[in-house]
């Protein structure tokens, strides 16, 4: 079931902790909404009996090459924000656990045609779904000064967003910004001295989030969890930057992505999940040494309450 190519596609981060967090029932129904190279999924599947079921989601066509055939394994070629509809069509009313490993896979970072990495000069793309209409190039070419500024400030958390936006507007009047290298050249004067790597990582993060509507997708995903996960079931989410982690934390701690406590007509707090761990789990130094992309990972685990 596993090939060397599949193993290299994406090294699963905090694999043991994710599996423990799911508290797998061999006869249960589980969903991995970010299949990628299938590293987490394969280990979940190993723990299931023939009665158990694993459903995986991924919108990237490359990911489907890592799927395998089994009567109780199902690959859904879709963005996970549409999970609820797909599960209904499959006749699945409730599941026992959901795993979401957010962010970009190692394969997507390393694929020279995708434009996710700051380490090479690639087409300015950044689409996780290659059939999507909007690429990073589209945004750089068409967004207004105000739209660019808002994107870099909100999603890149960059204090000099106005300067970045202005540099792009001026540059695109005379030349095409076709590649990641072109963009980095345009923004070279905006990068703080000795902090260039972090700066460009934040620039690329902002563009990637905008291209793939990542925050909207995460919001829609989280808002489905209370209806999909059965009482006692687990929600396990791994995020890689503070914007994602904040939404996950708010939802698990307070029951809403806004972080507001909501109450019913009688004043009872509406909180569908309880945290299994109060603080996020982070990888140890040994894992970070083996897989540098695990460095920023934060894992949160929650259990579905009964009667909410």
C-alpha cells in the first residue's frame, strides 16, 4: 500500500499525537480532510477493522495518486469546506473523529510549478486546486492598492503593508510580475535587513491564504463540526500560523470562531466541544530536527459534548 514516492510526498507531522488524539475505535468512521501524501491516513486505516471506515478529502489532483483501494476507504476529490454535503451524499450521518492538518504539504512546497516556496524562482501560482481561477499572479496583477494592503496586513501580519502594496502597484505598471523571483525582486527594498527570510515567508503566506481562501474555508469547516461529529467523537486540528490557530482555539474553547460565548434562550452556554488538552501540543526538538516544517505546528484536540 505504501511506496517510497508516497512516503516522500509529505512527512506527517506529530503522527503519534494525532492518532492518540483521535482515540480511534476500530469499528468507527473517521475523516482526514487533508489527505496529501496519506501519511496520517495510512496509520488511521491500519487501526480500523473491516467494519470501520475512512473517508479522506483533498482538492489537489496530485494527492489522489497516493490513494489506495479498499472497501472501507473513500477518496473525495473536493475542498473540505464541502465535507457536510459529501458525507450526506454518502449516507454518513455522524463520524467518530476528524483530522485536519492545515497548510501546505511538502510536495506542494517542493513542486517547482506551484510557486509556494521562497527558495526558488517558480511561476507565481500558489493554487492548491489547480483548476481554481485565481492565482497569486492574478492577485498581484489586478488587486487595488487598498486590497493588497489589507491582504498583506491581515494575512501576512506585516506592519509595512502600505509600502509593499505601493511597490507592487508601481512595478506592475512597467513590467510583468510572472514568477516568485520577480515578486521578491520587486519587494526587496521592503524587506527588513537581516529578516528577509521571515519577511518573504509572510508575504507568500498572505498571498497563499488569499488565493485559496484558507480562512474562509477553515471557518466553514469548523462551523460544520457540531453537526458531523458524534458525541464522544474527537476533532484534531493541526495549524501552522497564528491566524488559523486563533480560529481553532476560539471554536474549541468557546464554541464560536469569533471567540464569543453563545447562550440559548434559557441562558445555557452553547459549547459543542470540550478541550482534551488546554494548551496546544507542539513537536519536540527531535521531530523538528528531522522535519523542519514541523517547527511552527500546533495541535489542538477537542471532544464532542453530549446533548449540545
